[in-house]
C-alpha cells in the first residue's frame, strides 16, 4: 500500500509562493480595472502579505500597530490618502493643466492629485513596478487601519472606547492642546495602538511638521475612521485603474518620449555621433566629481578625501551647489529636465569642454575620444528596461537612422546588502530575477579590488533583482544568501537594465556588442539585521563615501 508522502515546506518556499501569488493577484486586479482592498477581491493580497510578513512591514501579522512600517509607507504615499475612500490610479491624463495642485510624496517621484475630500488620483508613469509598490503599501495601510477599528469598537460599532472619542474630539474640532493634553492623548493612543508611551511619543515627533505638529493624531484617526465606515456602514475603500492606464501600461510610451527628447538634444548640440558613455546614478555625484574642484577652488584646497562632497551634500550648502551647477553649465554640462512623465532627469556632459587644468580627471582611456557622458537619474523597477531599451535604439530624424556609439553603460545604485551593513559596497557578477531562474551573468568592468582603500567594505557575487524591496523577509533572503546562488544583495533594476543592454548589443545590433558594463551598489540597509531595514531610516552622510568612491572609479575608467 502506497503512503502519501508529507512534504513540509520551508518558510523560504512559503514566502516565494506568497510573492508569486501577490503579483499574479495584482496583475489580475489591474486587468479587472478595480477592486476593494478589504473586500473579497483584495483577500488574496491581504493573505499573501500576512503570510509573507515582510521585514519592512514589521509587526503586520500581530495585533499591535506597526509604527516604523507606517512611517515608511506614509513617506511613499501622497499626503491625505488616509482620508480618501476612493483611490484612482491613472496615466498622465492632463491633471497638470488643471487647477489641482500636485502632491508629491517625500520618498517617491510621482504626481498625485486630491480630487475632492474622498478621492485621490495617483499618476502612474513608471510602469508596473510602481503599481505593485502602491498596491502593497495600500494593503499594509488598510490592514493596519482595521487593527485600529477592532481595538476601538464596542458593541458591534454601537459605541467606542473613551480614548477613541477623545482623539475624535480633538481631530475633528482641530482643538489646540497644550503639552500636558498632548501627553494625555499619547497615553490614549498607546492603548489604541498597543504600544508604549515612549514608542508613541517617538513616532509622534517623526510625523510632526511645522504646518501640522499633530499629523500623527490625524493619521491614526482617519485610518481608523475609514475602517469603521467599511465595517459598519459598508462604505468600502476602492482602488480603480483608469482605462487609459490599462491600455498604456507595458507599451514604453513615456520611455520612448523620454529617450527621443535626449537624442533630439544630442543632435541639436552636434553630439549624436560622438562616442557615448551612459551612467545611471543620482543627479549630484558625477556633477560634483567632475566640476566641484574647479567651481570651488578655496573649499577644495581646504578639503581632503571626500570632505568637499560631504560639504556639498549638506542641506545648508545650496549656494555652493548652485556655484557648481553654474560652473558646470559653462564647461560642457547640459541639464535636461524631464517633461515625458518618466520622472527621470538627465545631464549631458560634453567632455571636450571640461577644463582639465582644474579637473581631478585626465584623459587616459579616452585620449582619442571626444566622448559624451549621459547621466540619467534612477529608474524604478521595470522602468529600467523601458528607459534603457528606448535609449539604446537608433535615432531617426531627417530621413537618417543614427545608431548611437555607446562605449559603456554604468549603473550605480542603492541596494539591500545580505552581509555587511549600511554604506558597504556590492560589485555584482550576475543578476538574477526573483521568482524565476532567469539570470544574466556579465563581465563587470568594476572589480571588488577597485573599491578597496576607501574605508568601507566591498563584496562581490550575484545580485537578485526583486519585484519590490518592501516584500522581502528574512527567510527568503537567508535562502538566497546561504544557497549556491551566492546572492550578496537585492535591488529592483539590475536585471532589467542588463536585459535591455544584452538585447541591444547581442541580438538587435542597436549598439556595439563590445559595450562595456559596470555595476556597483552601496548598501542602504541590511534586511537580515533586526532594526537595519529601510524602515529604520536613510543613509544620511554615511552614503557619501561609497557614492563618491563608486563614481570616482566609474569616471576613472571612462576618462
């Protein structure tokens, strides 16, 4: 007699399955056109997120309210979204030409519009990854809101605990309160949220702004209020996808406009047929590395190592930053502000116009080239394929088809590290797509040894390109790190970039198959360490050394 074999799945396997379900569900809901996050249609998303228990969302599966995860999510969603019953995801449909003021979240470049007191529209111009990002954050937010509802409701919603009534009275009537009254309310909130006085006091200060010092009180009230309405009066929160968004997604519409704008400017300045080096990075490190020394001779004289860049990274250095930008504009830099909707600004640098007498770089590798450097701001997830794919295509104008002479593509970005800590450097040898065995090995022109001697550690190995950094948990990441995949870190764009570069160079013949590639990442967090996830805060000045070390090595190889 045959016995059925019981197979116990590991947490890593369960997590992989949960991520797969999340994305299948999100694609299904997107095709459907709308769903109710806390209704039957959103059930699979909620269950998958609760099973996955991502590190970024902390105690999402527990009864107490997750505070650090709440900060992380709110910084990436538009102001006031917690008050809105209806959330519409749209394409660029002309709201910028209306009287609606755009709301831009602090940690995400996207335009959002408050249509009325109940509706928020969010413009999606950066591809599917942006939709996944928003939907997972909303799911987390609504799960937390229902925890609040459960903790404050009595007698099937007929009455509420006195702490809630006190909070409601202050928020709805916008009452001015003194320090003692504020602390009383923090005590009440501790009871509502299942958190200590110290924890709530800390988060209250994190959320406080000059315009609204009591922002945290408002946030908790409206999250709870809308959940109460959902449960007891059936006023369900609804997420809708516009018809134009469903029609446009995946068709490279914004990426094509963006790439053609850049090529048009290259042609206008007679740079289109020059050798080109593409760098995906931030908008300051290449600029400062090439031009700061010439723009700020006195400050450069008194600075050692990367001290000048630390000075320029300071929020109080606006005047110095302007000096560098003005000097750069006079010495070969053209700034291209995005108008396509991709939210990716670009700098074009004509290296022939750089004053090498005061530049830290001299032409060595490119002595016979009058090269052009294109610096593009960070793409977001799948958008990396769209933008790079379009940028590497030939440019057709005036009945002429011009193939770009792309000599190298360099990618520098932030990533989660699986060994080491914030500020350390990762040099990938291959990119692997999460959830599949798709992999992209490549010869990286940057080596681990190149990044030694800067006072930060460097690691080399495979990098995993994840569907969303907010969806990772320790079990899954530990598997990738400990297995023969030898994964050293995770990010969202690497495999997408490499897919575009390989197809353009090896298959389609859009650029030379000898194109050089460079990838390097600096660690923004270590999701395997408790308290070291992205929700624990940014890099601050810790990021200056690895950012400029990588930039220096990329530019040395180009020049």
